[in-house]
C-alpha cells in the first residue's frame, strides 16, 4: 500500500512477484488499488488489475508474512475509523466478521513491532504524536467492538452478556497500547493462535457460538494482560509529567521570591533615604532657630513647588487607575467570551472522552481557577493597603490645610479633597469589579461541577482546541496581571513619594499667611522709614533757613549796635535769649543727626536683607534649573528605554517568526526521517525476502548516514532553540524586575547578535 501511495512501480512489481495479497485492507478499509488510484500511476493500476484478475481465476488467495510488515507504518499513521467499515461489517456474515476481527488483531500485533522499532529511534515529540494517533485508533476500535458485541449478544444473550463488554473494551485498547513501551511477549503467540482459530472457524462452520465465545474470551484475557502493562506505563508517564509540572511551579515560586526580595531591598533603601532627609530637615530647623537662615522665602517657595508636584502626581495616579479599570474590564470580557465558547462546545458534544482525560481537564481547570483566585486576592489586599494609605494622606492633608487660612489655601484644599474622593471612588469601583469577577468565578465553578461534566463530555479534538484557547487566554491573563502589578507598584511608589512630601511639608513648611504678613510688615516699615527720612530732611532744610535768617539778623544788629549803642542789660538779655535759642537749635540738630544715623542704619539693614533675599532667590533658581536638567535627563533616559523596549518587541516578534520557521523545518525534517525509516523498513523487508546484494547494503548505509545527519541537525536546532528560550527568559525576568543593568545590556546584545546571525544565515 505504501509503494502504491508513493508511486514506485519497481517495489510493486517485486511484491507482486513475491505473491503479495492484493485484497488486504488497512484500518480505513482501503486496499492497494485505492492508493494506486490516488497516486494516479497507470502502470501500477494495470499491474494490480492483472494480478487481481489472475487471483480471481485461480481462487487461491495468499497471505504472506511480508506485507503485514510493509503495511505496518501505514497502520500507525492511520486516522480513526469511518462509518464505511461499520457498514462493511454489518453486511458480511457472522463467520466472516469473526475471521476479519482476528485478522485485524493479527495486523495490529504485527504493527506494534514496527511501531516499537520506530519509537526506539524517534524523539519525544514523535512519541507524543503517536500517542494521539493511537488513542484515536482506540476510540474507533471500541465502537467496532461494541457493534460486534451487540451482534454476539443477539445470538447468545445468556452466556456472553457480562464478559464481552469489559473484555472487548480492553482488547481494543491493548492492541494499540504496546507501542508506548517495550513490545509485549504475548504478541507472537497471539499472532500465531489467531490464524489457527480463524482457519478452525472457517473449516468447521457447524460449531456452536458458545465455543467461539470462549475462544474470544481467551483472546480478550491475553489482551487484558497487555492492557494492564500499558496502563502501568501510562501511569509512569503521568507521574513524570506531574513531576515536571511541580518543577515548573517551583521555578515560578523562586522567581516570585526573588521579586519579593528585590521589593524589600527597595523599601529598605527608600526608608534609609527618608531618614537621611529627616536628619537634614532637623539640622536646617536648628539653624533657622539660631537665626542663621531666613526661612520665610525658602519655605514658602518650596511649599508651593511641592504642592504643584503633588497635583501632578495625583493626576498620574488617576490616569493609572483609569488604565487599570480598562484592563480589568477587558479581562472580564475575555472571561465571558471563554465561558460562552465553553457553553457552546458543551452543547455540541458528540463523543465522550475517556475518564483519564476528563480528570486531567478537571485538575487543570481547578489549578487555573485557584491561581486566578490567589492572584486576585493578592491584588485586592494590595488595593486595600493603597486605600488605607490614601486615607492617611487625606488625614495629613486635612490637618495641614487647617493651618492655611488664605483663599489660595482653601482652593488647594478643595482640589486635593476632590482628587482624593475621585481616587476613593475608583478604588471602590475596582473592589466592586473584583467582587463581580469573584462571583463569576463561583458561578463558573458551579457550572463545572463533577455531576454536570460527568453527564456531558467533550469531543477530543474540541477538547484540544479548548485547551489551546485556555492556554492562550491564561498567558494573556498572566500578562495582564503582570502589567497590573507593575502599574500597581508604580502607584505605590508614587504614594510613598507623596507621603514623604507630606511629612516633609509638615516639618519644614511655614504657612503662606505668615510669610505674606512678614513681607507686608517689612515693606510697611521700609516705607515708614523712608517717609521719616524725607520729613527729617525737610525739617533740616527749614532749620538751616532759620539759622541763615538769624545770622543775618545778628549782622544787622551788630551794625545797628555800632551805629547806636544799646544798654548793657538789654544786650545781656538779648544775648542770653539768643544763646538759649542757639543751644536749643544745637540740641535739635544733634537729635536730628542721631535720627538720621539711625535711619541710615535701618536702611542698610533693609538693603542687606533684600540682598540676602535676592541671593537666596538666585540659589533657588539654580536649584530649579539643576532639577529641570535632571528631569530632562530622566525623560531622555525613559524615552531611550521605551525605544529599546520597542526594538526588543520587534526583535522578539522576528525571533518568534524564526522559531516558527525552525519548528516548521523541524517538522519537515521529522517527516523526512519517518519517510526514510519507512523506506528502511520496506527495504529491510525486501532484503529479508531477497538475497542481500552490495547495492542494497550501500543504499542502507547511505540512508542510515542521512538519518544520523538529520538527527544531528535536529539536536543542533533544539539546542539553539533552548538557548534562544533561555536568553528570552532572562530578559523577561529583568524586564519584570524593572532593571537596566549591565546584565540586561548584555542580554540585549546577545539577542541582537542572534537575530543578525539568523538573518545572515537566511
């Protein structure tokens, strides 16, 4: 059949010369003529038709031992049975049905040997594919055995009612189970005994159905032994799979513990920085108490700047919370879509899956639901902690804002209260969404109870599709959860910063009203001093005018005295009065000079204070410029990091495409290896029948060398694939931790070099 399907006329001629039976049928009910029609080779069709006509004339069908081995690879890769074969069995007589069953069992026993030889050489991926195909064949054979069981029960209902249901089920499974491990030792006696039984049934058609049923029971007992061995091997495989799953879970736990240790280190660092800042603040306050610094301007400016920063950070928190709400709604929609798909697929159930697969499904779904519950509980606890911190910040802001009595402080207080109320509303909405999701999960658990699923099973192909869909959705949900965690960590960091800023404001800030009162008092005092200075200057000018007048009067009086003498008494009176006036004026002049000096000293003090204020303003401006430069540098670094992440995404997409290409190539290579193995089997069977020649040995050696080369290539591809996976895992770990150290840069360079090498190879 393989030779007809491939279209090699030489092998077909050799098989016909060796008297191969052309009437043999595979598990699908197709013979060699059918496969020759599919290959569209007219020469092979003519050879087969001529041979079939000769066999019909002679009426001596033969069944050599050769073709069973040739058809064995086809029986391995066959699909489940169709409805045509059931019709074929229904139309044939009872004796022909029993003989055909035994012939099928002989074929399956022969095919197990070929399958064992293939499984010893093939890799783990090939074994998994064979498992899937063999399980499909088990399901198809169970249907046929049930049909035959019904017919036998119709003919002998009293004797074979209880045993055949159990034995036939296990016989069909054990025919296919031996390829999972080593071939059973009972296959050779069964293959010998079954033709003898069939010949006995054909030679003596007068035997009763009781004897036939006993023979079938003996065969089923032998096959049951095989089933027990295969079940033990299956249990071993399941134990290995569970051990691997536990290893993966342990790896995930270690990653989570590493992330937790990193977070604890970051918290310790922030606490140490906070303590240092507190020490600096205390030292500054001591200096301010001693009078070394003028804290009014600096504190007022820092207070305003910190209020602006808090407003910006609250806006960022609001945006992050909105993004988290949108992502939670998306996850909710995805869960609903998955539930709808599951309900639709449960309605369209046709064939019941085995009990073991159902248990695996149940365990996988339960584990997924438990993981989701744990993650959601963890997130809910974190949200509660964030809400408590927000309430604490609200209380601190309220206590701080009560000290500020101006209109601007009132406006800021109202704005902060509004922002905090909005944040509380968003947190409450998130908690409501979490409760709704939890309720949906409980509904989902109730739907997926054991009693509901026991009554309604899923088709195997649909189950595989569902598992793929659930795996994809699980990966997406995990990604969404990781993003939520990262966003939540950002929110926590921002909250800690806000908390630190509020504490710093508590200890360092001075109210705006006091600052404004001090400034206005200084300004008023300066204006008053200037007014006093101007008044004193005017007073001095008036006094100088009076002195000039008095001097003129003295001169005039002296001149008059010279002209007309005045009596001594009047002169002394005038002199005394004038001296008193002069002394009074001199005292007034001294007082005015003292006042002028005081005013000058006060003006100098005011000017020195103004110069100090200007210097402090210049220092603050320089600090602002330096901080702006730092912010710009951080923004540039952030943009660079985003660009690098975008490049990494592109490279990851290209690498995923390359991995898909590699997988395709590996599948093609595995297919070629299987074809070469099948050709080797066919050639080995031909060499067993014919005399071994040098050409055949050379061909076998060449094919074996090709197989070794292909296996080496497959091993190299797997190694490269594992290296790529390890590199990407390292990068993902660093990306989740939020690090950009030298190790991350090395990983990025490795990925770039790998992508370049792959592109150059292409």
